[in-house]
C-alpha cells in the first residue's frame, strides 16, 4: 500500500509538472552593443534552453549599432538563426532602432517583429566605425535597408506587424499559435494560457545585464562618454581649487573610470578627446588667472567642437545634440559660477565690520 501511494504521488507530481505553464523571457538588448551585452544575450538563450522552463525568447532590440565583439556577434547570429528554442526578435519599444550589427541580428531570426515607428537600416558596417567588417547575415536581398533607415511598417519584411506589437505583452498575444523554426524543427508557440473566465499571457520575465555590466554601460554611448570625461576633469579641477573633503575627488575618479570604458569601446576621434582635455585645462587656467572671459569662451567652443565630432561612426552612432549641450552647459556653469562662488566663500578673509568694532570698544 505504501509503494502504491508513493507511485500515485509521483505520477500526480509528474502530471502537474508536465501541465505547468512555461515562461516567456524578454532579453533587454537596448543601447550600443559591446562584448558584454552580446555575451549576455548568448548566455541568456543557452540558459533558457537548458532550463526547459521557457516557451520562447524575445530579443528586445533598441540599438544604434555594435562597437565590439565580432566573434561573439557571429556566434549570436548563428544561435538566433538556428536557436535551441523559439527565438523572436522585436525592435521596440517605440521608437526603437536596429542599426549595423544589431539590425543584422534582428533579421537573422525566423520571426521579426517591431513596434510601430521603429527603424531598421544602415546595416553596414557590421561594427560601427569599421568599414571592412564582414556581415553576419546575407545582405544581398535587403536592398535599401543596407544603406539607409526605413520605417518598420513600410518594410515588406514586416507585413505581419501591426499596432498590437507595441509592447512585450502584446507581442506575446500576437505570437500565439505562430510557427517558429528552431534547430530541432518547427515549434508552434503557445504564448497564452486559459484560466477560469478567460486567457492570459505566459508569465513574462525581463532579463537585464548584471549590475556591473549596467554600471559600465552607462558610458557606452558618445554623449555619455563625453559627459563623463568632461565631468571628471571639471570636478577634479573643482576639487583642486576648492579643496573639499574629498567627495568631489571620488566623483571625479568614478567619472573618469566610466569615461575610460566608453573611450575603450567606442569608435572615438582621438583628436576630439585631446581637444576636450585641452579645453577643460584652458578653462581651469583661465579661472586661475582671475577669470579671463576670452579664454573661457575659447574653452567652451573647444568643448562644442569636441562633443559634436566625438565619434567616427555616423550615421549609425553619433552624439546626441541635447546630451552634448548639457555637458557644455554644465562645464560652463562650474567654471563661471560654481567654482568662483565656492572658492570665495571658503578662502575669503573673515572681517569684523565697523559696527562690530564699536560694540567691542563699548563693551571694553
């Protein structure tokens, strides 16, 4: 009787496990792609396939291009083309972009969706700033998409896409019953499950890079790398002249570390980097000399030239105009207002006014 009870219990547990609904994984691949995020995408797909608990994966792409990781990008393209489980690429949320190698990865999937208003194109070069980089998919049949960006809803590749693909939840509903090719054959997706009173999507899990990767990827864009470089140098000058408790020095160090990561992965113009450094030094020297307005203006102009020509990867990756202007305005504020005010209040000589002297004499 005990053996029969155990067998019945195991059989019921197995039946529950077999009928338990799987999950849907959405892999967040937003921002400029470097080696870290490509490895993250590969690991996420392989981990989901090994777990056996994932019904399908959505690669959520919003990227102006790829800056590093050629070997990893080739590996990712092969996995997306012949995935171990259903993989769908989705260019979103609106408005989103898929340029360069990121656009090629999007097109490598058997099912490609996009949010209305998104763009795909500028598929070459594969690695931004490297004209000789080899495509990871066949681009011969894509026509204008190779040389320019097109609205997704105007592209024949996306005839099946409508407003219902505006968010991951709507993507799940749209995919229900769709056939998706995998390395083991075609799979019919079951992206919704029934419950008493209606149907609902499978549980959707958003996968993002770990905290360390997210920290360094803060500088993985031209305007961000430019900001951290200028901010680090400016705050370091502020600490030198204002002699604070060290908080500004720590902030400058963190900013320069992030700027270094951005400079390491982005296709930057090094003369522009040198110009940014010289411009900050010129503004600091102008402040030291008593605030020579002409040299301060020259420093601001140098920052403007450096910021707008910071990278050599247009039209895929180019600095954001608002981001560059914010950086220039912040540096100008520091040297024209913040530093003189703080230094004056910290180093000015304490004096006793006439009324204070009279009161002191009366008291004596």
